[in-house]
C-alpha cells in the first residue's frame, strides 16, 4: 500500500490527520507540485484529475478522494471510531462532514485558487470571484460558531472526520487570508482544542 501525498495540501492533510488519529502508518510517496509531479503521465495514469491524495493498494487498485480513503481505513481499523458508531451517528457525521466540505472547505479553497499568485498559470483565475467566496467562508464560520454553542464537536460529543475536514479548512483559511474572527467564542474554543490534538500537525 502507498499513499501519494502533498505535504502542503489541505485534502492530503485530512487523510494524514485521520491516519494519525488511528495510529496507522502507511508508506508515503511525496509528490512535489512545484515540480509538476502531479501532472506527469505516470501520475495522471494513477489519477487523471492530477489531485492528491491517492492511495494505491498492493494489487494496484487506486482510491482517490480523501473521504473515500478515510472510509477505507475506518473499515480496516475501526478504533478509534471517526465515522459514527450507529445508524444515527453515522448519518450525523456524514451530514456534518458534507456541510464542512460544501459550506466551509469549498469557499476557502476557491478563495485561495482565485486570489493567490500560487495558482497563476496552474488554474484559470477570476479575481473578482475571490471576495464573494471569502464572504461565504466567513458566513460559514459565523454559522459554525452558533452551532458549536451546544456541543463540543461538529457532529456531537466526539471528535470525528467532520472535525478533521473543518479544522483543515480553517487552517487553509488562516494561511490564505481568511482568519477566524476573534468574537467567535465557540468556534474559537473548538479550534484551540482540535489544534492542540497531537495529530493536528500530521
Ligand atoms: N475532493 C478531493 C480534492 C483533491 C484536491 O483538490 N487536492 C489538491 C490538494 S489539497 C490537489 O491535489 N491539487 C493539485 C492541483 O489542483 O493541481 C479530495 O478530497 O481528495
């Protein structure tokens, strides 16, 4: 088994945190985007989208998509549970992970792509789009702050993959000009807690 990784990438970070929470070590192949290693014919044969993470199994089977990879490891290593323990919990984790991806990670990512010189020549940029998605990301943070008023973690009383998605999104926002507002007490408390986990820098 091999995990193709991109050290600075938000989605590969989701998988690295997940694996660290499980205490699972997987041999990794570091891909250097600056050298265009994710656009070589060899890499595109693994994942035609040219994105990371990619998991290659011993029989050559390829898995892409962070959450699909995480689900695979959840099945192989059920403890600690990160996707929910019963029908209701699993639905709640799915709901909150999807919301964290769609409402927070997507606008933060789009803001980065459309505002940063890093993406010049890599992606088509529409600079006018950046302030719009920035506003969406800030609105999502305000909403999550209200949600976290009555529970410690996004999907309830336990840290789950939904928190991993949200903390990875907030870290990208912090590094790309969408900082968490100081008056978001609940989200701020949650952020300090998830950032202090030993796995947060995986
Ligand atoms: N939905 C995918 C997104 C993968 C993705 O966009 N990865 C980024 C790194 S965070 C990437 O590889 N970008 C390279 C590129 O767009 O050229 C997932 O969750 O795995």
